[in-house]
């Protein structure tokens, strides 16, 4: 690791420390020029997330789900390093780097309906830092513990600043029962450093069950006491945007109803990865694109 200044240190002390955010949430203030309603951008800045209901039509969702289901049964995909399985059942949990390996999902990443929103919020040209398709199968889909994505991306990948957001396209209905994403609104304004030195090759375990880079119980209790917990629910075709530092997690899914989504992480091109802010080697590029990065070619897309 280089000797550059670390604005958001974590996993370095034997106790958690709260730091206030040093970066904007929304990098533009001309909200009247936003590609969506200004009040939605204001909500994103306030809460650290927003949901756009049914941004993709049922017919488009059907096309995307068909491709997702095809890949779930593709032997080459299942055997790839990019495929992550559930820790106990072995069921497929995620497939990474879909914007590079799949032509259809590459087009989705460039879709103006989502990418223009990301470009506006992040204040300039963007690229895909990470992409994946996620599965939370009925009965066996496991929980994912509370965490800030930025904490991991900063420490293990070398993401310098909070100029990154996630976009989740719901391909199945998400209701209060089938393990929807839970978020702590307002938590994005506080950076909670975590305890515990990063193990070697941590990604091999953390993508299945994260145990390092998670907040302590007292910090989570204080965040929830201040801000509460929201659940990101909505019908298939809805899109969830959330800030890179918003604390979030999900419960296990013991219902028969599976939950699937496409997931794209957009980063501003001037915020490209540096060396990790820990003593370990960088994680593989299919988890975090190490560049060189080029601006995303954003354009309207059709899928029918």
C-alpha cells in the first residue's frame, strides 16, 4: 500500500470509529436538469437511496429473466470464477462481470434510463465498477449482513472517494417476505470504520458470507436508533439506486418466492481505483474493474 492519505481508514484499530462523510452525495445542484423528478434526486441525497417503480416494462423484464435463467443452467457460467455459490446449499448466489461477458446485460448497463441517472448524481462520465446478477432462491436464499459497500471497496479495492452508486433492477417482485434489501436511511453521511485486519483472499469468503468489514453491533444499534430501517420493495421492473456508503443488508428467504436482480455499480471516471487501503493484494478485476477505464457509452435501449 502506498503512503497516500487515507481519508476513510478502517480495519486498522481495535475499536470502531465514526467519521463524517467528506464527499458530496449528489455532485450536481442543478436539479431542474436531472433526468428524473428533482424531488427524487433530493430524496436520494437525504436518504441515500431511492426506488423508481416499474422503470422496465413486464415484457422487458421477461426478456431479461429469460437470459438470467439461461445463464443459471449454463455449465460454462456455473464453472467460472465469476460464479459465487451459497455457503451451505451450494446454490448459485451471484455471477459477476455480466456487463463484459454478456451482450444483453452490457446493453442494460448502458441503458439511458438508469445510466443517465447515475451520471447526473455522480457529476460526470461514469463506468461500470462492478456488475452481477443476484439470486436469492426460495427456501434456501441466505442473509447478507449489514455493511457499507464503500468500506469494502475502499479498503480492499482502493476506491478513493465516495463517488459511486449501485443500481439494482428487480427482476422479480420484492415484498416484505422474500428477503428484500433493507437500508438505513441517512446512514450514508457517517462512515463507520470496522475492526479486524483484512485476511488474505478475503473475497473468496466475503462474497458468500461477509465477516470482516461489517459494523459492530453498537454502531448499528445507534444508526438504527437515529434513522430506522427501510425496506426496498416493489414489483418486478422497478429500480433501486443507493449510495455507496448507505448501510444495508438482507434477511434470508424462507418463502417459496425467489428474488432475483441485475446489479450495476457505477463509478465516476475521476474516482478510478488505486492501490488497496490495506496490506493485501487487490481483489480480482471481475469484482472491481481496475481499468484503464473509459466513459460508458450511454444510449436508449430496446429489448423487444
